């Protein structure tokens, strides 16, 4: 079978862009043999020509829109990052009827309805597998493998930077700033880590997961977020005293009576799927009807893993282009309005600064009618675990007892 050659315009040549180049160089022949298409990079958009002297200069341009509109580029891959000019370039590529792949979670999450409609209007494919969990094929699994299911809930660790920080805080008994500094030194955290540690990155990914699962847009601004900046060595010790680990959990509940969406630190017990996921690894657990509970786990960052997802999208787009049968996105059927109140029940870990634990009676009085079912002391304080109770009632009692309780976290069992 003779492979059909498809020209690619690559927007961005940083870590992921180079990863795409290297993957195609390493596996190009196998891709041709297995899938019948040859992806050839025709143009590359870069910020500075002088930073890429190892690349054939005729391929390079500092004008990304010129790359998008180059006649030799039949497909476009956007891996520049940021909102602009990425959004402008993606929109221009789709408007010019060029199938487009991106790993840009910010753009996809914030502009999902607009981009989906633009792709439909232009009868062109638009794919974004690597926008969530890099090389883990979670979006295609939801779109195709679970197409006949009702997605009931999604729970995951979808940000490798924060998971690395929390892991190092536990393993090396570090404070937050010390673990963050280590993450920066290793290249896991940006100079400005706000998007990661304040939950925005995870919120963008949760938005995409929820939107793809329901064909309704979840505006990331509506997702409840809590930063991990408030997690201290004492927090980690409190969790350890209970046999738990602190994780930044992204959760979406698609119950028919109410929808919830939040990104926040939790205490994960050993029985929970999030407990054993350490370092930069990601996991997504989906509960769906009728298939039940599924888990997707693997590396959620890095040149190779992210490039894997982008190239997978490009191969599929190239096949559709070769066959003249584009896979057009399904229409967006509405918007998700997360409920501000939860009828769900959960257990909570309540932390106080009294190392003796002698204030259990006072805590029970403050939380009444909620019962304390477990307690432990640790260096720096005591931690109490509530029975499974109404989240709304718990939050009402906590609000009245804020001076006596320093921290509290939901416990995932």
C-alpha cells in the first residue's frame, strides 16, 4: 500500500513541537505501513529564528498565520500554548478548512463551543486529545468507547505538577515552597506556577472532560477551585496520621438531579484509586452506565507523551483527509450549570492545632449533630474524621466554628 503524503504546519517548536518532530522521525515509516499516511512537516512557526539553527531555515517562520495559510500545509498542529495568538491561529486554520489538532487546554476549555461550531460550519475535523492527560487516550475513549453510556462521574488527578509537589512534601517532609522549588528545578513547574498550584490547569482539563462527556459546555470559570498553597507540612502529617494521602482531585458529578464540578485538595484513603498515584503521573476514573467503573492511568506530561496524543490526532485527521470523509464534531447541545449546593454525603477530616487531641469534645459540640468517628494526634495538632454526613450541613457547622478549626478536607474512600 502506497502511503499518501500529507503536509503539516507545526505551530510551536518548544518541548512538545520538538517531540512531534522526533516522534515522526522515529516512527514515520511504521505509521506509513500501518495507517497509509505520511506526515511531512512543511512549515514551523517559531518565536525566534536564531533559537533553532539546527532546523532547516526554509521551514521556519515567525508568522504563525503564514504557516496556517501556506499552500503546502494541509493539516495544522498548534502547540504554542497560551490563549493568543493560539486561538487566532486555530480559528484561522479551521476557517480555511484545514483539519487541526491542538494540545492547548486553555483555548479548548474556554472556547470549546465556538471552535466546535466553527469546525461544523467548515466541515472540518478538530481534535484535542493531548489537551487532557497528554498521551492517555481519555477523550477518544469517552467519545468512541463510551458513546453508548451515560457518564455519571469523573474523578482524577490531572495535573502532574501539583501531584509531584504533594508527593515530595510527603516523601521528604518538605514545606510547600520547598517542594515547589524542587519542581521548578526539575522543569515540572513554570517560573509562574499559578495555573498549576491554584487549580486552573486542572479546571481547564475537567471542563474539557465534562464537555466531551455530555456535549454540553462546562465553563471553567464555573468550576469551584481551591489552591494547594495552603497545604503545609502539618496538613501532610495529619493525612498520614489517618493513613491517607493529600491529592488535588478534579471531580465532575453528572447526576441527573444535580451537577457538581470542583478542583480541590482531598484526603485519599488507601482504598481509593487516587491514593497510589504519585509524582507526575495522572489518573482518571470514570463511572458510567451501564459499563461501570473504568480507570485510565499514565504519564500526564512531557514531550513524548504529549506528542503521542497530538500525532495520534494528526494521523486520524490525515486518514479522514485522504479518504475525503472528515469526522465532524457533534453539535454542542447546551451548557452545564453546576449546582452551588450538594445533596451528596461525605466524610471530612478536620484539623486543629491542639496536639493533645483533648479538644475532641469541643469539636463534637461544634459539629453537632455530625459525629466524630476517628481521631489521631500528630506533631503540630490533631485530626478528627466525621461520619458520612451531608456536605451542606457540615459546611454550615464549619462556618460557625472557623476559629477553632484550622483546616478541613473531604475524605475519599
